[in-house]
């Protein structure tokens, strides 16, 4: 029996090896690179190991793969620990980082891309971290790059972007202002500065910058969308909606525009229009937590289509585990509205089991609801 199991394991290992060979080293490494850039370090590590497995032991291409595998392992451990950014050392600048950096700047037009390439390893590692969405790590590395290249427009621009991702908006504004002094007419710098101004509540400043930019012919979906956000902040809802309509004309899949339009319609009391727009945003970006929360809350507060509310709650159960207790209680309420009173007990009981400590008011409300069923 034991020998048969060993034979099966060996056969499975051989099939895996042959499949990896069929896919080829380059294709497997490309898969790993894309996953690494998207921040999926465990899956990237697996693809890098598969790529390494098809190379002969003495093949020099194993060296950068070993480095990337080690980096994935460190970054995965850091994410699980969630206790601050890992210390940056020489080991973080592994062979293969240059290739990842090239992937990260692939959408940059020349000569902007070249201005990124001439910068050092701290900038390269920081920019890769920024693309991955690991803002704290990006900030730490880009601060070092800023010390090394204090007059670089690109460094200040990307450090400002990283700081804004880390919600450090005042410092982000300072960095972007430094970048602006180097290149006062750079469209990307103006758009990013306007976005930070909106986050700081400086809607007038953002409106002025974006209006000037658009009037100079630099009309893009992002600049028009941000102008809509600035106008909304100034209480000019009709103008904001007009710019949101313009945004989706320029880019029909710009889901943020549908979401913002839905929120504006909801505030105006146009519930059916809000519901349609918010559902469109969810259809375009089903994993966005704010979109699904808005849909679910709208359904609960205005007795709209329960099916849409349940679908939004189901998505939230997957994407926002920290608040699953709340979504379970919402599901129970929607069950009750459909006449499924007995079925509503199960999500309420599960919600009680997941409720964090200190939420006594919520606990009493769930218990009261259970007792009524």
C-alpha cells in the first residue's frame, strides 16, 4: 500500500514537472512578475518556484529567481505580521528587481520613462512597492531616494503619491509643491496635487488648478473626474454631475464616476437614479467595499430590490471580513423582508458569534431581533 502511494506521488510530481516544462521558464516567470507587482506575494513565490524547477541546477537564471523567491517570502511574512514596514537592507534589492521595475513603468511614455530609469535602487524598489500598493514601504524607500536626489521632479512626484496613499496628505502636498516648482506645467503633477487638495478639503484650489489644466487642452478622464469631485465639495452638484457624465463619455468603464454620481443623486433624494448608478459601479468593480456598502445601505433604508442588497452583502462577506457580523445582520433583515423569518435566525446567530468585544449596543440589538423571530 505504501509503495503504491509513493508511486502515485512520484507520478504526480513527474506530471507537474512536465507541465511546468511545457509552460516554460519565461512564461512562468512572467506570471510571477505580474503577481509580484500586484502584491500577491505568495502566488508570485509559487510561480517563481515553478519557473526555477524547469531550469538545470547550474543554470545562472536560477540566481535571480532565488532572490525573488526570498523577497516574496519576506514580504509575505511582513504582511502577516502587520507591525510596520520591514527594514530595508541590501537584501531587498534582489536580482530581478530591474525587470520588475521595467514592468512597473511600462505605461510611461518616453522620455518620462527614461527619467525614472536613471534613478538609483532606492527609487526603483520604492516605485515597485508603490505599484504593489504597499504604501508604507514605498514611502520609506522613496524618502531615501529623495535624500539621494533632492532636486529630482520624479522622486518628489512619486514620494508625494506614496504619501497620499498612506493618507499623509499634508506632507504629500509639500512634496508635490516641490515637484511643481521644478515643472510647473506638468499635467501629471497638477492632477496629483489637485487630488491631494481635494483630500485636504481645499476644493477651491483643486477647482482652479484643474480648470486651468483642462482649458489648456489637457482633458483626461481623471482630470474631469477630479474637477467633478472639487465641484461637489463646493456644493455645485449640477456642475459636478455634468463633469461625471463627461468622464464616462471619455472612459465608459470609469466606475468611480458612477459611484460619485450615485452618491450625489442619493443626497438629492433621487433614489431610483442613485440605485441604478450605484449598481452600475458595482458591476464594473464588484470588489469595491464602499460601492457594495452604499448599495446595501440604500436597499435597507428604502426597501429596494432585496436581491441586489443580498448580492452586495455576499460580496462584502468576502472582501471585508472584519465587518462580517454587520453584513450577516443585514442579510437577516433582507431575509425577513422576503418573508424568510426562520432562515433569518442563522445569520443573526453567526453575527453574534463574530461580534467584536465592546459592541454591547449592537449585541443587544441583534439579540432583540433574534427574540422577535
